[in-house]
């Protein structure tokens, strides 16, 4: 069996892991919001119409923040359509997803739902068809104590206390040709500058995310020049630059989408490299502007949309994406298999290892890609639920720089790449080091040798997600087909092919 070696030293620190890296994203597409989150007719609905079964799964997931309402949807959305008496709200045609928007779930309902699931809100404002002034009115509605038109209107609508929403996205994917109100980099940089100025005039304590490149593939020509130009216009007015990226290892699964067929299942080890290079390149553009402006401020990354496009769904349903309407994306139960779960883990490992610059990341779209649900039925944990929930639970503390010697695989995209990937987090308060490890090989198991430079460490828990059938997945009918298992501690740590592993070590003094 092949061998890998991991060296860790408590003094070699990357940075503190910001818990907002384990955030999620929802958007009103298909049944995601209306049906699986808000559904007054459901047997599990609470007094506000929210499904309790989905809320319980969200609570268990450990998502620290939830980004809303978009996504492409926000660039044609007027937030004022979603406040006031539900039966008097206007019904609009959503041009982004070509669907009817009833506006039954607006800011007030969203904020209540986020509080119920135990997360923080992240709101996006409309800078496609919207204006900086409208964005400032939205801040007034959510964050001001009272005494103005919009803050008093919130009270009339039943919420006396301000929401104090502190994280705001300045639009969404404004470099995309599919976006309502698409802009050039200079146009968007100027409107982001003005929106930030007006929004901070209402609440100077908010954090702001400017739109960065929404893809790093060759089909998206604005990358990475977009990031430089945008930041030259608004650098001192924003705190983060957003990145978006979706990955698939099956060309058939993404046929007809904006994403090129860049990877195959043999290229799984490439994906972390691709994402790391994306982050590094955009950070380099941001740091160039920092130098250009002689600034002492560092712009960090909000990876506010990321996900895996499952290979299973298209095959299982016998459909070609080129024949599908986009709203149907939210109307199926996504078939997330074991490979998808391991790939999820690889991406989460990348974020931890980049935690000095990646401060926020929102998995997209949490329903159905992490939680499976049907509007007229139940809900269950996808295979991908487990890596996310385990990292959200155990990645508390500082990320350690890993010295990893791993077997490699020759890939088409990036040459030789390690197929063992790890991230390590040390929680000094609890005295626990947690190592997250994926084996992305399709065939080879690996024995992992650990060298941890602490006074004394002892492995006390090994949690593993693995199945002999890598296309196995959970469903409403068989919700525990794939679940993590506790592995017996022996003198060897074995990482089977296509596996996700959590290794927990207790640190003590001799």
C-alpha cells in the first residue's frame, strides 16, 4: 500500500480560521425557497410557514451565515417588494430565472429564518438594475434604530428592533453576460464605490463585499483584469472581493452550462490546485492595487458561491442540460454521491489552507446540494452534508502549515498532483489538533504517517466517509445509505481510495 507523510508543528501557523468560511447560500430558484424552506401547507410547517424538518437539518449542518437572495436573482430584485403584508406584496416576473416571484419571503422572513437556524445574515443588494440610494434605504430599514421613514416602516411591519446586518454584498456577478444590468469593470467599480459610500453613511460598521471575477476559466475573458480595475475604483471603500466557482468531473453533467468541461474524474486532484491558483491570482491583483494606492489595508476573499455539480443527476434522469430550463435546477433532489462528498472535502481543505486570505465562503446551493428535500415530502442529509458539518464543528482555532509528502497522479490539467490532501486546525483551548484528509485516488489506499511537533499527541478519534460503491448516494427512501463511520484506532492510519477522513488528536504535556 502506498504511503504518505504529514508533518505538523504548532508554531507554523497559517492564520486563524474564520468560522464564516462555513457559510451557505440560498436563492429563490425552483423549489429551494418556496417549497423546501417556506411552505405553509407542509405538515412540518411552523407558525411562520417555515419547514421544521429543513430547519433542523440546517441547525445540525452548523452553517455560520446564510447569503441571500442572490445570486442572479438579486440583480433584478427590488427589496421593497418583499416587505409589508404578504397578501399585498406585488407578484413579479423574475427575468434572471424566468419564473414568477411571489415575494412571500422577503427581508423580514429571511432574517427570522436565519435566526431560527442559528446563523448570521449576509444580504446582497441590487447593483444591476438598482441604485446606490436604494441600497442605502435597505440599510436604513434593517439597521437603524428608528426615527426615519424606512426604520419606522420596519416597526410597522412587526420588527421593533433593528436586525443589525453587518455583512453586505455589493451586487452579484456583475461581469457576467447573463446578469441583469451587466457592467464593465470600471462601471461596476464606480457604482460599488458610490453604494459603499452611501451605505456606510447610514451604518459605518458594516462590512462590504465587491464583486470579483465570477469564474477563472478560459471562457470568461474578464478574469483577472476585472479584479484590478474594480479595486482601483473602490479599494478603500470595501473589505472583501467575492469569487464564485462551481466544479464538475463529468463533462456530460455540465453540458449546456457556462462551465467548460475542464476536468474528468481522473482529474480530481487538480481541483484544489485550480481553486488555489484562482485565489492566489485574485489576491495578487488586490495586493497590486494595495501597493498602487500606498494603502495599509488588505482586501481579503469572500468565496461567496462554490459548489459541485453532481455527475449523478443528469445520468439518473436521462436528461441533457442543454434541454433543461434553469428553474428546474431547484426542483429536483440532487443526487450527491460519495465522489461528490470527497470533492467537497477537498474544497473545504483548500479554504482552511488559505484562511489567511479566505475569510468567508458560502456553499451553493445548500438545498439540494447538501440537504435533499421535496416540497410535498421529507428531507434528508446528502453525502456532502457530512464533510461540511464536520469541518464546521471541528475547525475551531488556527490552521497549521502542513508538510505533506503524498503520492502523486499525472493529470491533464496540472501535471503531477498529490492525491492525498490535508488541512490541520489546532484548538489550543481544548488541546485538540484536527486533521482533515481526503484520498482522491480512484484506486489506491494510502497509509498516512503523522509527525506532530507537540509535547505529546495521541490519536483518539478517526471518522471516515467511504463506500465500496463511489456512486452510492442517500435518498428519501434510504437516507442513511452513506454515513460516516468511526474507525478503530490501530498503529496505522489508512485512507481508502475516494475517502474523507477526520483525525482528532489530544495534545498533552509529557
